[in-house]
């Protein structure tokens, strides 16, 4: 199956290098440079995924996000130059699946597109053993490794890593983590996550400043990331 991806952005150079990269990866590129054009392309092609810039000449891209979300569950990845925490939270609460702050790397964009295509457009597959770079998690035996080193995790630490490993490189919201690990009555208890992350970083030698395994998106959520500097030999 060839996934149709609608790119909505008013910068021609953005369209050029994303179109080349999407085509090289086997995706079908559809372009739009304004809200009006995007609406037409959306209705005509029914894309499987939308990459949406916010600053458009005839309005705010978040308006289109709301329109799409009112009609379908199509994954939407936001491109934004707005790096404020409140703005990111607003977009995610409005229905965005992920976001990238400009300027961004094309490899990171393609990785996130592939994750969205794999995990949101297909039926999820339950895996007993999950691997991502040097990280390995096995549900049946409740074991976790970094390279060849087994790390002892508590039940909630294991659950946290399992959730992030379901969608590596993709943002997992704080509210989702709190609900799935601690339950619906704890969705506002963000200090639970801060304590858990602090404990995990010590076990994984993943310092707060380096963040070579767990990437914190302040006030929003967390994602797994790969780094050549990962070292858990101690």
C-alpha cells in the first residue's frame, strides 16, 4: 500500500526537499500552500497523513487541524516555528499526533512519519520482545536490557519504558502515561512522572542534561531517542 501524505506549507523550498524525501521513501506526495488549497486537496485525495504548517497566508493551520479532527482520525504532524510550551500543549490537545519545531532534520521527519504510518494506520501487533537500538524489553519475563546489560526495573518503570517502546521517537503525552500507568484519577499528578524519570535516568546512566535515551518535552511528554553516546557499562 502506498500512503498518501498531504504537506501543507507556504514555503516552496520546504515542499521541494520534503517531496524528494517522501518520494524516495515510497510515499505519495500531495502539496498545498494555503488553507483553501489544503481543504481542496484533503477532500479530493483523502490523504492517510497530513504534515501541517501553522503559519499560512490565508489563516492559521490549527483551524485545518480542527476541521480534520472533526471528520477523521487521520494522523496530523505539525510543523511550527512556535516553540512555546503552552502552544505545543494546545496543539496536542486539539488533536495533533506529533510536532516538529522549525528548523528540523529531514531524517527525523521521515522517522516520525514512518512511526505514525506504522502504528496509527495499521492494526497494532502485540509483541513480547521489543527492540529499539540498544534497548530490549521482554514482557513475558519482565526483563529490560541496555545493550547486553540487564537493568532491574520496578513495575511502573517497566510500564513506562514499554509505553515509549511502542512508538519509539514519537511523543507520548504526560496525560496518557499517567492514565495508563497510574489510572484516570492521577492524570494531573505530573510529579509522579518526574520522580519516576529521575529514578530511571539513574539506572540507565541517562543524565538529565544529556538525555541520550529518554527525551523530555517540558510540560508535554516524553519520547525515546537514539544516541551514539549511550553507555550503560557501569
